[in-house]
C-alpha cells in the first residue's frame, strides 16, 4: 500500500472478496530529499496506515532502503553517467518491489500478492503461460512497467484495479470513506528531489564527467555543454545551440564528453536491440523467426506495428518504417500482434 488511491482500492476490493488482507508499505530512504515526495514517503506511509485502519486490515512498514539504494538509485546514477536513459520504476519492480513482496508473502504464509497497478494478469491461450494484459483504462495502463515479471510472480499476482477506470476507483474510495479518494497522483521519480535528476546525480557524487562539445553528425562544433549527464537521446529543449531548425539529441558519448545533435529525421530508426529479455506470454522459441508484434517504447507511448526476433542472446525489434524509437536504457515491450493487449516479452534497449 503506497498511500495512494489505487492500492487502497485494491485492498478494499480484496477484503470485500473475502480475502484476508495484510497491507505493507515500503520505506526506501531517509532524509529530506527522498522523504519529501514520492510513493514511499513518510506522509504516504501515514495515509496507508489510515486506509488500512479504515478497512480493518493488518498493516506494517517494511524498510527497503538498502535494496532500493543498491538496485535502483545507484544503477540510475551509473546509467545516466554512462549516457543512458534508465527507467527506475522498471528496475524497482524487477529488483525490489515484487521480489520483496514475494519474500514477505512467503514469510507470512500468504499464497498471493497484490498491487494497485493498472494492468491485468491472464493466461495466453496459445501457450497457457501467464501474461500481463492491458488495463480497461487504456490511459492509465501500467503493463509496460511490469514487463519484467516472470511466470512464478505472475502466477501469484492479483491486480484488482486493472478492470476499472480511474474515475471508478476514486468513486469506490469515496463510497468507502477512504481519505485518499481525491488525492493527486505523483508524476515524478520518487527519489529525485524537486524532479531534478541532474542535481540528484551531483548530490550522489556520480561520475558525471566534465564539459565538452555539442556537434552535428558531420562533426561540426555548434556549442559547448557542461556535462553529458544533462542530456538524453531525443531531448529538444535546453540544448543551448541553434541551427535555424529544431535540434534533438541524437547520441551522448561520456567517454569523449560529446553530445551529438541533429534534425528530427536523424532521430528516426528502423530497429532497436534489447537485452535482459523476459518472456511473459510468449516463449523464446516463438521468436526464433521474425514474429509480428506491437511494440511500445515508453510508459505512455503508442504501440507500433513491428517484427521481433531473438538474435545473439537478445531481441531485435524491426519497424516497417522509420520510427522515433526509444533511448538506450529505456525498455521496449512487445504486445501480441493481433490485438496489442497481451505482453509477450520485453527488454532493455542497448542500441538503436
């Protein structure tokens, strides 16, 4: 229970279905920066405690500070310093949230775990494997950030709000008198004070490198920057250079302290390669030859028709036309090619 409306409603629905429910809230750090905001702050924990009391369920706080620092915060800082664009929510789900929930469930003798994510768990008919499916509320769908869950995790996972619209979840909370019914959603990275990840990298003493040139694809110097960590692939604003047309970051090279920029047409790509691949509804054998999928490259991005194939221990996603693909460090998630509803597999992009 994060202290938000979705997890509170998930708990309420499970109670009404007759389950014995135990709420748990993670604490991920200490100090003004982390505690002041995000899904695991002191205020959020207090709200979760009050919701649990209103529902008449047991609740406890689990301290996950060390795991969160080691598996999320430090890799986030290293990735940016290396010129990548990480997604810390995916790393948290993969290495902290769900492994910890499963361990806690085992220690308590609980057969199932549940969260307030907007997604659903289904069995894919073609393989009988568990898979994530998109939520009823397409605008709130979170299946993209859950792609890394394996079969053992999916078999024990329940997602009670996946079949609701967000407005319906809020109404359920109001009807049950939960204090979080109209609570605003948190949009920022939970451990980044004031939403400024650049300052966070400096504060954590990450190796952010020094100043260097901003160049175009021909190598002509257009300007200077104060550190490659300030730039991500696809970025348009705040470049500090002009060329009579909109410029975008095409590449970031921390080793040479170089930022490469160009026009939107130079940002397009036909293909991405992903590694750390997890197969959900599909098996690796299904991708031994090119398979039609709908690929999504950001949490709120569109699903694009593509073909995916396993190659050299990774996954290559090929688009039918040049597409504005995601930055290395982000994830590509492949949904079934027929409906685009069920997650077949996903991975971390290493190259465009």
